[in-house]
């Protein structure tokens, strides 16, 4: 399996794309292991990486995000031990660190030597890593879907439907204290689809009530985003998202004018 990952990386000479492909391969490996552990009886896959794997979002992503839909049988350390064992047997040199001190439980999966083997560094200490996060108290109201996907390998999982995924993205856009270009790119993707996605307002309302002292009316999300756009640093938007795009030229679409036009649809 490690040879497959390195073979995938060799399909490009661009270092950024090479890194993205390597990361995506080990993300798929992690998702398959979770699937075979039956973790998706409890978890739902959410976030930007879910859009990438499930709906072919044309940008790569760094983290694996999950919502804990049911607590009975929640055994994350058992799942992680299986991931570590399977990756080691497949030739990867991996170590995993787990933190459950907060509401959002987190694991860091680090691969030693992989970047050096892919000719991305000469420093053997430099590691490729992915982060796995599980929201153990997610807001209620998400639509859940189960499906089989085939991205690098075949597996089944549970995920939020598109309106619910968009609600999660809007919550990030409205509450994140800094500008993240990948969030705005995802909004561009949602709204530029042939049938623009509308958010799950019940889920968005519950999410805002969890995090905001004075939560806004979720139905005003367009107006709230327009206000946010007034202080956007366009260069920062582009610089954040460009390294993750399949087509780097698409970064030119990241303008407030384009984003505002899509909000009118």
C-alpha cells in the first residue's frame, strides 16, 4: 500500500500536488479502516474533505472531520489502534497521538520517512501528518446518508447530506475569527452548482446557538456573509486556497464580486 501511495505521487512533478496526493491516499486508507471497524455506525463524515471524497470538490483538504451521531459503542482508541496496525503492515512508519480532553476529540496521524521517499524533502525528521477530529456534541438536525465510495480504495461510510454540509460551512464562515480562503472557495463551489445548494437552516440555527452568545437569525445568512465580505483580504483568500486547488488558475475566481454574485442566485 505504501508503494501505491508513492506511485501516485510519482504521477506529478509538482511538489504541492505530490504532497496533496500522498495526503489524500492516507486519508482514504484511514477512512477505509474506520469503515471496516464499523465506526460509521456512529460517525458521520463532514467538512471539506467530505466534499472532496463524496462530491468531487476540486480542491484537496488536510483534515478528516466527523460528527458523533450516537455514543453507544464509541471506541476511538480501538479504531486508532487498528489504523496504526494496518498502516504498519502496509509498510508505513506511523505514530498516532490521541487527545480527548475537549469536546472535539482529536488524533494526529504522522508518517515518518514518507515525504523523503517521495522526494519532497531531504530531512528524515520531516513528517507528513493528517488530523482527525470528532465533534462529540454536534448540533442536532443534520440529514444523514450512507453510501459506498471509490476514491483510491473502496469503502462505505455515513455522511451529512449536502444542505447539512453547507450549514456546517456557513457556521465556520460566520464564526471563524479569521479569514480562511478554503471556506470561501467551498461556498463558491456550493453556489455555482447547476442547482445551487441551500443550507439546512435547522442545523445552522442549532450550531449558532451552541457557539454564539447572541446567535443571529440563520435565514439571514446571505446578509451576514455580505457583511463579512466587506473586510475580506482578497490576497489572503487566494494565498490560502491556491496550494490545495486541482487547477491553480481557479484561484482567480476568488473575488468578492464573484462571491457576492453567487449569493444573489
